């Protein structure tokens, strides 16, 4: 059992590390694209604030650790976590290699559900809790798109009303504002995304009988926050290129609006303790704000690829985790 717990911690921190460089684009792509920040400064800032954000709350971790299944009562709980983490890591690396901004949240939660089905049966899944999480995951990008569109329209009218329509002056002002908005988004990203790894570790600890509640130990918080911060420091250049240049042309004004929109949506979700996909939220915010400025310039082919990945990630993760559990713990061990 101790060996399995060590494996869980290692895999969870590896997932968090990969999540860091996989999702770095969420917080810094727009500020790099508009040259508000240099890539080096942007990544250092994102890594630092990801760490800080990850240390602040544990509501999302408790949701991940207890909403999909009850780790205290489930059979084969430790093995289930191992299979789920392996599936999530494989899908994250595959989509990173293909430069597709997929969701680490979708894959981890889908993988956990698939592994629970394989290890304990369909009845062991808390379908009410799982459905609530899926609803948030699916609705949040739509909310980000709509809110981003509205915020961009509001900013556009404020600029016109103020009479300050000089492009060079606007760019300088919004590049400065982007530094603030990118920092807020990095902090928000850490506060939601890093907690998923914390939650899955706690799930394993409770399943193994090491602890009886879903409270996140300090060592879990620190290690997960460090893993995400280190992953962020590596940078996710493949996905940064997709988010920053292959969706729509980003200018300082809609870059700031996108970051602000994403921060609002992520912070609210973290406040109510619900995990969401920061990847899809920021991508949707970029599409929403970009549509206001130049709707016909949005690269709808790229958007279509992202949408397909958005739809297929959860079912593929369920199948992948189910298969990994079956092979590892039914056929091999």
C-alpha cells in the first residue's frame, strides 16, 4: 500500500507539472503576443503567481476529492487513482504534442470516473456530483465567450466616449493594463488548476486509510503548488503559439479584456469550489473579445479543432482510464 501511495504522489505531481507547462498559455499568451511582457518575464511571473494562487484555497480540491466518488467507501481506491492519473498524463502529453489547447480538468475528471467504473463499478460513481462538475466544465467557456464579448463592447464604447482613439496611445495604455491582468489570471489559474492534483492525492490518502476527511495537508498544498510553478516555468510554447496567434489577432485592448474576463470566470468558479477548464475559458474569452473587433478574422478552423477536442476529451479519458485499469490491475497485477 505504501508503494502505491508513493506512486500516486509522484504521478499527481507529474500531472501537475505537465499541467503547468501545458496550461502556461492560459495566463501569458496574450501578453506575449502583444509584447506587453517578454516571454521570460511573463513565464517567471506566471510561475510565481501560480504558486501563490495554489496556496490560498482548497475548496476545489475537496470537490475533486469527493464529488465523483466516496474515497472512504470505494473498493480499489488506490489503484483507481493510479489508473486515472496515468490516463490524464497520457492525454495531456498527446494534446500538448499536437499543439491543441485541451483541458487538463476534463481529462483528469473523466479519467477518474472511468477508473472508478473499472475498479468499483458504475454504481460507485456519484453521478449527481459528476454531472454538476460536467455542467460547470461545459458552461464556463460559453459564459467566458459571452462575458468577453460584453466586456469588449463596453471597453470599446468607453474608448470612443473618451475621445482617446489614438492607436499608439491605446496600445501603450492597454499593454500596461495587461501586465496587471496577466498577473491576476496567473494567480487565478493556480488557485483552480493546482487544486485538482491536491484533490486527487487526498482521494488516494483517504482511500488508503491514511486520513479520514478531505482536508488538504500542508505538504500536499506546497508540493502541488511547487510542481505547477515549476511546470509553468518551463513554458508551453506549442500551445502558447496556438492561443496567441492561431485563434484571432490579439491587440493590447482585447488581450486585456480576455485576461480580465477569464480571471472573473475562474475566480468565481474557485469561490464556489468548482473545477473548470482554464484552457477553454481563456480560449473562449479570446474568441469573444476578438469577435467584437474583427469577427471575420477569427480562425474558425482552429476554433473547430479546439471544440472537437473539448467534446471528445471526457469520453476518451473515461475509456482510456478504464482500459489502463483493466490492463494493469486485471491482467498484469
